[in-house]
C-alpha cells in the first residue's frame, strides 16, 4: 500500500510521467495479488496461525482492496487523459499517502492495541479530511459554467480517490478489531 500510494502521489505531481508511473503501480498491484494468493495458500496449509486465520484472510483481502483501488485510480488517470492536475487531487493523493503510512505502522504494531488505536484515530482523521476535500472539489466542479467533459473526468477521478481513502478506513477498523482480540 505504501509503495502504491507513493507512486500515485507522484503521478498526480508529474502527469508527464503517466505511462511509466501507471506501469509501476500495476507492478505493485500485481505483487500485492501474488502476496495475497501466497498468504491464502499458507493459511490453507497451516494448522496453527499467529492470529485467527479468518482475521488474517480479512486483513489481507482488505489490504489488497486498497492496492486495487490505487491501481484503479492510476488507470483512470491515464484513461481520462488527465494532463493538468487539480490542486484538490494533489491533496487527496497526499492524504492517501499519509493513510498508507499509518496503515503500515498499525500492521507492524498489531499486537499493541494502544499503538494500533492511535494509528486508527489518525486514519479516521485523514478519512474525514479527505471527505472535506472531496466535497469541496466536487462542489467546485459544478460552479460557474464548467466544461461538461472536465466535470465528468474529474468527478470520476475524485470519486475513485475518495473510495480508496474510505477503504483505508475499513483496513484500520479491521486492524483495530484484530489487535483488540489478540492483545
């Protein structure tokens, strides 16, 4: 998630590198799929797991969902031929990158409910910040006499970014639940 989010933030900062960055994000997404598959294979073969096997499966699936959504955001960026990035899109990409960092910290601290709780609180704050940015961004799309194609392009892009950040919150809630159960 961290690698994909960092590349997505780069994409929004350097749209001239779209093809290369989209390719790199796809590679990260492919590695995430392979990891998800490998974890699920090991779960099937393991008699004893460090935490509940269903919890591991849910967490891995939700983590993979975030990477899939980041990949989807990058693909939409390319598909919609975005050349000039709106400032609110930069902000959402930054929020996503921060949320990814907090997810990483929470995953590494999964056996420490206090530490995970602090990270979840921060991810929730970031998700709420993203909601505000999203509402401002979409509202601005419809002010004045906008170009309809620009509205469609950016509405799709903002929706995808917002959905991705919402999925980070789903990961955070899963992490908190697992951490509390395994403290």
